[in-house]
C-alpha cells in the first residue's frame, strides 16, 4: 500500500504553548553554550516532555501527549513526518496514551515541539515531577457497559492541570486515569488518582451519575492498590476532589527521598484515615480559591457525557482483562473479527482494534492509518495495550477496515490474545533499564507463533526492563521485569517472572513472584505457562482462577525450575549476551529521569 507523504498544514500555536517553546529554545541554546547547569536544565527539559537517553550526548526522547487517547488524521500524519525526519522512521505507543520518538537531537527539539503544537498536541508535562498525561478507557463513549462517557472528564482534568502552578514542582510524578465502569479498562486502580464512573439511587428513586475516586495506587518496585476516597463523588465535585488530592500530595510528599516520594508513600507516612481527612477537608475549602474548578466543566457541558448505552438486541462483546476469546474459524477475517471487534453500543456502531506489535508503528503505517480514518470517518484512540482502536464504525465498514489494515500489517488477531505482548522501551534507550525488554517481547511473540500458541485468548503478557514497571508487569497474567544475574563469575541478563496480576471490578491483584530466569530462558517459560493454561483451563475460566487452583505462582513455577539454569559461557555464550546486543552483557544504568 503506497501512501503519499502528507505534512499537515501548520496552525497557530496558542500563546501559552508559544511561550513554553520559546523559553525552552532559549534554554537549549544556553545549555549547549555551557551557560546553564545540567541539573537546572534537566528539570526544564523533563517538564517539557523531553527525556534523556542512555546513549547520552544530545540524543533525546520526545514524548507527545494524547489526553484521553483520541487522535486525528492530521496528528497521525504529523507523527509520521516527525518520525522519519527527526527520529528512526517509526514511533512507539506507550501504556499511557503517549507517542514517543527516540534519537531526536536536542537542537532540533524546539522545531519538533512547534510542529507538535501545530496539530493541537503538546509535550508539556509528559515527563518530570508533574501531573502526567491524563488517561481514559479507550472505549469511553463507545462501550455498552459504561456508566458515563469519561472522555470529556479526562480532557477537562488535563486542561485544568496542565501548566497549573500547583503541579509544576511536585515531590514526584502524579498520574490520573479514568474508567467508564467498574470493569476498569482504564486501569484506575493503580494510579495516584483513579476515577471510575458510577451510579447511585437517590432517596426519591431517581438515579444520579457520578464517580468513585480511588487514591494512591501505584506500581514500581513496591506496588500499592488504590484506596476508595468516599462512596460516591458527584459530577460537580470531581475536579475539586482531584485538585484536593494533588494539593495534599504537593504539601506532604517526600521531597528528600525520591524513592519514597509518590502518593502511595504519603499513605505509609500519614496513614489512610489522615490522608482521607485532609483531602475531604481541603476540598471543602476550595470554593474560596481563585481557580476553583467546581461545577460541570465547560468541555463536559459542551460535549456531553451520556453513556453509550446497550443495544436492545444482538450480542454484547465482553471487555476487560480475562475475557474469554475463542477463534473458531480458519478464515483470517473472521478470526480478526472474533478478537478485535467490539459490539453492543445502543447506537449500533462498532469498534475495532488495529494491532501494533510492541506498540511500534512506522511512518508509512501512520499515514495509512490517517487515510483509513478519513475514509471511514472514524474516531481513533490509542489504547493502554499499545494498539489503536477505530470507533463509530457501521457494520458495512468492518470488512473494509480489515482489508485496509491487512495491507499495512496491522490486522492480525491481537486484542486479548497471547501475542499482544506489552513492553517498555527497555535498555534500547532508557537510562535505568537493566535489560532489553523489547527484545524479550519479540522473542516471546516469535516462540508463541512457532508453538501455535499466539492466539490463546484471555491472557496478557507484560515486560519491564527493570523493577519500575513502566511495562506494567505487576498487573498482567504473566509479567517479567529485568534484573542482573551472576553465573560462572560473569554478569548475565535475567528476569523475575510474576504470575496472576489482574485489574478489574474495582480491585487489583499484583502478580506473585514465580521464579528468576536467565533472559534467554524466559520465552520458553512463558510458552510453557501459556500451553499449560490453554490445556487445563475450564470453559471461560480466567488465568487468575486457573492459577489459584493450580497451586498459585509457586506451584506453577515448580514445573519451570529446570529453566533457571545458566550453562557455562563456553557451552552457551548467548546466555551472557542480551537480546539485540552483540557484546557481553553489562548492567549499566544511568540516573533515573522517570521513564513512563
């Protein structure tokens, strides 16, 4: 499929964004001239969404925010242009609705930022100790299960907090996620502030739509489940509640120890009852603030937040982690349709997932996706599993969408199947990654394909290159995080395997440690677990349920013990070389700049 390159016509930047870029451009010039200290420049760089790479020098990663996930054709075309002009010809979708490009040269970054701004996007506060990109479920506004369309609420939260003075120098990063129902496809349960749409019955019998707000969730080396702030938060009180949580964090977060600075550590220090009391007390005082965010935000009033509703007839596609997926046909289109098409909204439209292996999309693919979006008049959103979803489709558009995606290699059945492996960038570019997680992700995917297990449904595999869980390994059925191993007097790449992570139904279960493995044995370990699950599960059984009745993580790990073995360097030298590397493994890490 040949797509003629299109560079979207630039539009004027708003005054605030123009000032941001001018200030950053001046700071870059001063930094390169040696006039600004590295530590000072780092803060400014990160707050503008520019992240240093392990390669050092002036190689930079540029992170572009897509608040709530929507993307327009012009934005996809601009990403295509930027990726081939300033980066490596492809870009990477993250687990937080960002798109990243690597190897952008520092002196070119202001130019990139202007082009990003010209299509209505920003890098502002995509990194650093700020309020990060605000996320929403990728089916928000199109899901038959939702209580509210949380899209405009997430966008309102983004608009309220970006450049907000209280969020510029926080003790640490602060993340906000929205889900439209308790299924929690938006993963509210492991964020600093997680919002789940809800409904309650008033005394007069009528229904009131609002939210349940969860506080202080987090992954990383010490994962914490989010805690419910109150039984019900009204629509008018939502933004004041989020601001009150942020203000308590800004006032009480640990500024002396970055390792204990997230909101979850505030709970450890003050106790949940005290944090809860402070948040609710502070919320009650916010009407006196000059920037009080109460009431229904203008963006919500304009767009509306009515739920999609359920169709009165026809099948409603299950959603969420652990859904049962069956591929009963040999026809490629029907196999894709069975895993990638979501039906059941009251307006009769359908949604369909375009599969991007490991979240990587080439410039040509971005242009093709933009052309498809225009042709179909579809709404496109990024997903937290590093794919894209086309929404608002008619039934007659499903087959044409498949045909077009097939032409660009993005129509494989992927959603909720074993092959849909999620990975952080790893040691390819990240300063603090220990291992090449992307390489492991590809190796697992390749072996699953070879063994005929890539299309086992209802199982998620996530990989991080270190303990920080940018790949969200804690919340997946099978998770890995990178670690250095020592064997035969040499350093070698390794992974800790976790099993049974789950998020949904307003709860979260972090994966349990199974065993440590050499990096080169990790694909076989993943394949054995997937094979056993596929063979032993009962009809519709979730991975977590199967794991519990199979002896838990340790019970399943007992059958993998033979894989925790390092041959000598002479017997198998590749065990001491990481994926995508050519020389001996070395666990070299730099200063943390907080990757995702």
